[in-house]
C-alpha cells in the first residue's frame, strides 16, 4: 500500500483547496493508496467523513509555532512511514512541512501553489508577509521534488524561475 500525507485542509467546507482535496481523495483513495491529512484544528465532521476512506486527520501547530509544527510533522511522517507528501500552499511562508518532509527522508515531496499573491487587506501586514514570503521562496524549492501550480502565475509566485 502507498501512503500519502496531504497538507493542509481546514474543515472540508471552507474553500477551494478543501473541496479540491476532498475531490482528490474520492478519486484516488482505494485499497492500494491511503491518504492522510494535516490540519491546524480537528473538525469532527470532517474527521468522520475521512474515516470512510480510512484516512486520518492530524492536528499540528500553526505557523505561529514553527518549531512545534516541524517536530509534529516529523513525528507524523516517521510514525506513518509515508511514501510521499503533497502540500497545497499559498505562500512560501508555509515551508515548514516541506522542510520536515525532506529531513524525514520522504522521497517524493510535491508542492502545489494555489495562489498568485498575498491578499491581506492591511498594507502593513501585506508588506510584512510579502517580505517573509520572498525570503522563504529563496529556499523552498530545495525541499520539494515536484512542483505544481494551479496556473503559471501561481507557479511564478511560489517558485523561483530555476
């Protein structure tokens, strides 16, 4: 059986990425493939739905606690012995799980960009996040083995040209 760890899902209803991931689960999950998910907070209804597919939902710390998130993801990967990790992220700030995957020696590490920019309403917050994003973008590609974007613009936002 192949095991895939997917991040990040919220409650299965919140937005496009959640709907995309649940659709992905229904199309791919079978006796030969098991898919587990990372989240920041367990939604009981989602957890019940995932159990129908023999999928687990793991709560990890949010990005306000990067060291805790790193340790938790490493532990989940070690215990689950995953063949691959598939991360759906919007900014390079979300790099912690990719770093943990590489350090946990997961061979296949897929990173999928789902955004083409930062849409914070506050100019101060937007500029701060953009600065952190640009810094993390410099090294994010080192932690993935495959890179995807829902558009060319989304790929250019998250990954350097090389």
